[in-house]
């Protein structure tokens, strides 16, 4: 399936005069997840929506829908629960049609038509499951190169060939084309049409050539030593590479990819600066921690020593005297700007409680009048204060 272009289908007619609710979604925004109750269906007014399923810890896109196409009605027709997930690939505008309206429309149709819709919904759910469980996460070019590598090494072994070849030339293997087809059917489960198409791709990319030996049939000629490396380079820019865009990475891998400290990423997640779908939680691990450590494990913050203080939220673990000494030197308007951006009430309360009465009243007055603040400036103010607190606590 093409991951970049929405499937072409007849658009669903929508009359804007009917007053349907509308919704905007930005790239990465999740509209619903598998198992959620169904409250409405959607029609794409503008943009592209990915319908996906989570299988083997991978996010598998089973459909990409564009303008005029509808989704989200299958659960209502079947069992009232979402059977897949939906997220915006691009900025999108959507019509929302409530289940009451959908029920009215369905009840107004003939019984035969309702039966057809139910059958189609059931078949769509089965098709999505098949796509999600059988999708190949490696491009076919690379998969078939790896298969040919194995067959080629076996072929050379039979002929006891020297892999270095003569005069530095790579040694070529020549397994029978019929053997390639037989092994692809047995190992990959592909049809002859799919196999022929994949071999054709390798041929067009000049990774192999096919020769017809009279009396011995057609043979595939290639270098087992080089074919996988060459295919891997091609696959890195191949259109099928999009299938790999939905693999999971952990926080440390994410941190390495974007070259940002993991604590910063987690703080930005806590501040709702990322679409929530960037982070996915393992249900089995959550249940294990719940059984081992109880609910308080998820609500109580880990106590940090001053050496680990990194941002203003860590002031919660500082002693009152160090906080007083740090904030007493800070400009009241700077404190007001900082407090206006802190979501944790416990942190705000600790800073205010560390001020003298007169200074606290001045900060509270500034806080009531402060407008939009510069995020970078506020970050610097917070780092300066927590740095002073950290210094004073480590010196004691």
C-alpha cells in the first residue's frame, strides 16, 4: 500500500447547511484510539488522515484518507467500540457526525441496505487486521536481496567457489530462477505475481541479471557478497521505507535522534508541547508497576538530591532557606513572568512562601497584570534560580 497518497474513492456528499460540528487537527494529533467508545463518525473536509493499528509494537497504517472520505462508522455498525486508531498526517479539517444522526440515517434505509453496510463493515475490519498483521516492515528490494544472498551462498558452496574471485572481481552466483520462486513462496508466502514484480525491481536496479541457459532454464546472476549492501543503500530512499516510520523508539533513542536531553523531552511531554501520540505506554509494564508498587508510584514524584536539579520544577525538593536566598535577589516582575508559566501549584506555592510579605504582594500584583512572556527569557530565569538553589544546597 502506498503510504504517501490517500486511497482514491468516491467522496461522501456533505451539505454544510446541515450544521455538522467541525474539528481541526494538526499533524500528529490523535483523533481516537482502539477500544474507545464511538461517539461520532468523521468526514474529511481537508487534509490527510491515517487509519492505523498497533501490532507487534509497531504502528501500521492500513489506510490513508483524503478529502471527502469518511471513517469511524465501523464501530457503531458493529460493537460500539473503535476497532482501529486515527491520527492526522497533515493539518486537517473534519466534519463530525453524531451517532444519533448516523442511527437515524441507518434506520431510514431499507433492511437490505443495512445488511450490506454491516457486511462491508465486517469485511473492512477483517481486511485492516490482515494488513496490520501481515505487513512487511522491510522494503521488498531488501527482502529479496537477502533471500538471493542466502541462495547465492548456497549455490557457491555447491560449486566450492572462492568468494574472492579472480583478479579482485566479485564471484557471481547463478541459482535457477525456478528455485528463487520456490523459496520465495515457501519462506515469504508471496504470490507468483508479487515475486515476479520484486525480481523485476532488482533487475531494473541492476542488482541482478537473468540469463537463459539452454537446457538448464533461466538463472539469476548476481554477487552474493555485494547484493545486500547495495540493496540497503537503495532501500534507504525507496518509497517503501515509509513503512519503517512507525516503529517504536524508547526515550533514550528519541533523545539521541533529536540530540536533546531526555529530561527536556519528558518535561515538554508533561507540558503538552508534543502530540500525545509521540509517546506510547506499554500496558503490560503499567500493570506490573501497579501490582508491584501501587497507585502512589504514579502520583508521587521521585525525591531528587540537589546534584540532579535541572529545572525550576525541582525547587519542590529544595530546602526553604536556599529557595529564600535565591528568590529574594530576583526581580519581582521576573518572578511573576516565571510563575505565570509554571503549571505545578506546589512549585508556585513554595516560591511564594519563600518571599517576604511585601515582596510576595508585589509579585502577586505583577502576576495579575503580566501579559504574554518570552519562553526563552523565562527559561533562563528559571535556570538561574535553580542554579543558585543547587549551589547553596551543595555548599552546605
